[in-house]
C-alpha cells in the first residue's frame, strides 16, 4: 500500500515542523518595542552592523512551534521507557509540588546561612536517610551526578592514600568488565592506572582473576552492584575483604541502588564509597541533560576526607562548613562552587518520606519482580544472556536473530513504529548485540503485558523472514532512520540561511 501524501506535509495531527529559523521572518516581530533613546556608544567600534538573526514570529506561532516539537518527544509521561541501566521511572507530582515551595525553589546559593535554616535542615535530613539506607557514617551531598560522584569517591580514596603516604605507590584501580563504563574513565581521570578484571560465563566478577591482580600497588576496586548485566555480585563480601586485606579501598557504583534499596545496606557489604543517583533511585526528573544529583556515602575510613561544603550540627544548631579552617576533618577540597542541587534534594526527600522504610523496600522488590517477569515471559522467543533470574533489568542478546538478516539496531528501530522507546542496545559491551530492558517498579502488569506481546511479535516476524518490517523502520515517525555515526561525528549545530536566489542573466 502506497503511503498517502498531503499538500501540507502533515499527517493528521502529526504536523510537519520546520526549524523556527525557517518559519521566522526577518522583518517581523512578535512584540512592539519603543525606539530606544539615542545614547553615546561605549562599544569602541564593535557595534553590530547587521541583523541579530533572530526569527520573527507572532506569539501563537511560537507557542504552536514548541508544542508541536514537544509532541515529537518521547517521554515517561507519554509511554513506557524500557531503557536498561537508566531507571526511567515515573516521577510523582508530589515531588514537583514540594520542590516548588517558596524557600526551596527560590533559595539563592549566596544567601547568608542564617536565612536558610530550612534548607540546611532538609539537607541534613536527606543525608540522614541516605546514611541509614546505606549503613554508612558520612555522606558528601555536593556531587551533581553519577560520574561526578565517582570522581568524589576516587578523590576521597586518593586523599586517604596521601594521608597514609602511599599515594605514589598505590597506582592501580581494578575495574571489572561488568562495571559501568564511566568507572574506568573516572579512575584514569584521577591519575590511576586501570586494570580490567574479566567476567565469568555467568556474568559476574571472576574471583580467581581478581585475587591474582591484588598487590601492594592496588589503590582499590570500582565495582557496580548489581552490575550492568543486571546481576548481583554474589562474591561481593569476599571481594571487599580481599581488597581491604591488601590495603585498598572498595568503591561501589551505586547507579543500580534502585534494585536493592531497603533490602541491602552497602555498608554491610564492606563498601568504602558509593555514589547514589538521586535522579534514578529516588524518582526525580531523569534525562535531557539534568539536573542530576549524586551524593556519595563514605565509610569511617574515608569520612574525614569528605569534600566541602557539608552541614554539621553543634548543640542542635545546623551550620554549613565551607572552608578547611572551619573543619574538624581533613576534606580533600571542594567539588563544586556551591552546596548541591536543592531541587533534587527536595524531590528525593519527598519520595523517601512518602514511601517510608517499608515502601522503599517494596520499590526494590517490585523493580526486581517486573524485570524477572519480562525475562521469564520473553526468554522462549528471545535469547537471555545468562541463566537464572536477574535483578532490576533483563538482558537479552542477538542470538535469536541469527540467520534472519535482522540486527539489534533494526529490532530497536522497529520498536519505534510500535510506539515504544527502544531499550538500551549494544550495552553492556561484554554481551554481543545486547538488549538491556529495565521496566522499573512503576509499570503495571498490563503495561508490561502489552510490551511483552509486542517484543514477541517482533521476534516472530524476524524469524519468519519479514525483513522489510525491520530494514526500513521506523516508517511512521516524522523522520526516518538516520546515519547515526555520521550525525555523532559531524553534527550540524548551526542553521545557515540559504543563499539568495540569483536572477538568470
């Protein structure tokens, strides 16, 4: 059946939308501004002699343009978002209401601390919850996101080694293949040499290989648990004890804390430092570049080196320690200019308090239940990468597509035509053609049943030889499949107006 074309380029309510610069008119303006008074220039010959180049549109044209663009975005408020490793859960509107309360939404980082006791109390209370949930004695609140939290943890470890006089000798950081990709990058950024640890056939750290790499030059290990294969590291206590016996520290990537919050305390597992993505585990807006927040909980061994600033309580009075002279500890320095991300703090504490301790435990239980429901329902039509149950995300690979001419990317693109954002593909790198699905705890059984049915139908189509369904996908979107490699390497970031047409001579 041929695709119907329209005069306008629109398809029903799906409007073809030009760039705002293409829609705008140089001579038009959406507002009437009085002519400025004549003043002497102070630009020293740097005055503009051409148009600013802003598009000229009326107010309704501007509103319609951005509303139409918003309708082309996929969002958690529009549908199921199965991105593995990202924890794209629903964000309760209660959190947003609390974050907009006066005194939180309009607090300024340069205000005197005497004018923001409520903000300090909220930061202190959030820190108390984080320490209780993790079983750790200290927390650094200022890191802005996961990778920033990793940097904080490694800098605390480096400071501890310097205090012991071993910074120059302990130069290696062990990083399992199943860890998040930012882990080795963070270790390298801190000046450490990265030493990879292979995984076993069941997707976990090879304990024998790990033990063989231990030595007096090891600063520590960076391990993700649950790991990027969606599996719990069963030997984590043995790993922690072995690292400590050799004088190193244990950094745990807490990006997947959503799977164990309320169920396991990392402090009981021997962890020395762990970042917590507030924008993942505690349901605050995730994606689109932020804002994020990555507080780092620290063990007793690393607590003295926590960065500035931090909140302390003296005689029941809260104060913000912002310089080393006022600190009773030995902070390694300052991670950011100010104190953290207040909006994220408010949202996270609202989420915690509305759930309570039993509710947070159920968060992890439901996240793991949903992932295992997806895994059990699809493992007969797709190929699960590892035997047995998973934690919060189900990992499949491309073996079920062998001989079909359909690849992981084709399968993901066909999901877009079905109305789904694709799951994470080709990650983790240790699995060929990986498809990583994280349903989170906020999706209903009905939503998951529809998703499972769609995935099974796509798998059957591929195996039946319906290659056309995949090689041209997506076909029902405003834009078709792009050359993503070229787009990433040679992005066009600036609109250039077309050259004016010249009359024929």
